[in-house]
């Protein structure tokens, strides 16, 4: 059970990510028959802290509170990626895990857990923009850049912003069951459950790099995503043999023509689901998947959700035949 929940803040904390933790664990919802936590916000760097948004916080409690916590949450901060952390905080986090407490990071809070050595040998995640840096700084961590949250025993890590809500509700669900988690979600007016393995929503996960020889082909592919396209056709447009083209494509984009094309088609489908009332069948045709079944298959494999669920999340109810 999660009776004692403590959130640690450092200078530069993000107000939204801090607010997420306070909303899930810090409010008294006993009028709905929900559990009430012994909740506290503590500071690792003095009683007065600046937030990333420009205002200040007055925090009365210090790190001594961590010794009693069942769950310690480290929300994100504006400079958490590349700053040193107080050694007493890192020691307290390690001691908490050793005595059986759980720790949760939201977004760049993962860098604090990494500095404490709690990510070594564990699956973890953070916001996709910082995943490479987390891997570089903590090479023993098993970073998964495309999921909402990862539950690795006593250490739980979540991606950016709203993924922190998902991770917090996941812990509530584990401690108290689905009914309690769903009731809190209704009070917060958020989806009651998004699986941790669901993909983060990344606009352009395959950015253009130095595409000296295949750049024109990439432009042509983007304009003709609805067509049947083969490597042989692409190689002919680039005036290369298929084998040479495939090798150069891999060198300049970091992926294969098939995977690049598939990802662009999924991105186009995402845009159409958000911006149009087209049916899933029509979007499948416009994005090159041919039919709704194929679109659903690749959408689920790539993003971990269905086209209709994606549309409901990002646009709300529309007419879908």
C-alpha cells in the first residue's frame, strides 16, 4: 500500500509535473471513499526554490522526510539533464530503494535516479528528446525511448508531461485496484488507463540528416506515400543499383527504405486522424496502407494504440464509419 508519498523538488522544477504528483497523491478525496495519503513536498536545496516557469516555491520540509516514504517521486526540472545533484538526495534515494520503498521519476527526473545509480541494469524511459542523453550519461541503463512509462520493480520512470499521470495512476492501480484508479482518473478528467508500452507521440522520429544522394528520392517518397513503392523503383530514380541504393539509404537516414516509408505513412495517418473526418478506410488509402486492417496492424505495432483510439485522444469524437 502507498500510505506515505513524498515528492522531492530541486531548483528549476517544472510546475506541471510537480502538479501531476500533487493531484494524484496529495488531494483529499475521502468524500468519494478514496484513500488519503500522508503526502509531502520536500526540498533538496533549501526552503525557497525557483520553478522553471519563473515563480518561486516555499517548501517547509527537507530530505529527512524521505526515510518514512513508501513512494518517492522526482518530477522534471528545467536543467535536470546536465546539472549535479546534492549527494544527500542521491544517498536518500538509494537508501529508500534498499529498504523496500519505490521511486518514480517524471520526464527528466530520470536523470536524478540515474545519478543515484538506480537505473543501472534496469529498463527505464524519459522524454524522447532526452533519451539519447540519458543513454550517454548512464550507459548501464536500458533506456526505452518510445514508451510512456516503465515499471522496473522498485524503480518506475515515465516520459514527458502527461505520461507522469499514466505512471502515477499505474501505481495507484497496483496499490488499490482498478476501481480506485478509475475514480481518480474521472475526477481528473483524464483517460483511466494508457498502457506503459504505448508509444510516445513523436512528430518526426526520423529527422533529415545529411542526405546527399537520396534527398531527392526522400522528397519524392513523401509526395507519393499512397503509391506502391519498391526499392527497385527508388534505385532507378537515384540512378543506382538496388543494392547500392539500399546501402546509401541506410548510411544517410539510419534506417531502411521500407522502415522509413512505413514510419512516414504512419505519420501521415496520424495527421489525417487529427485533422480530418475521413474514415479509417479512406485514411488507409491516402496514407498508402491500402485498407483499414493493414493500417490498424502497423499503427498498433508502431504506436501501441489503434487509429480510433488515437483519434479519440487527440481530437475527440468525430464521425467515423
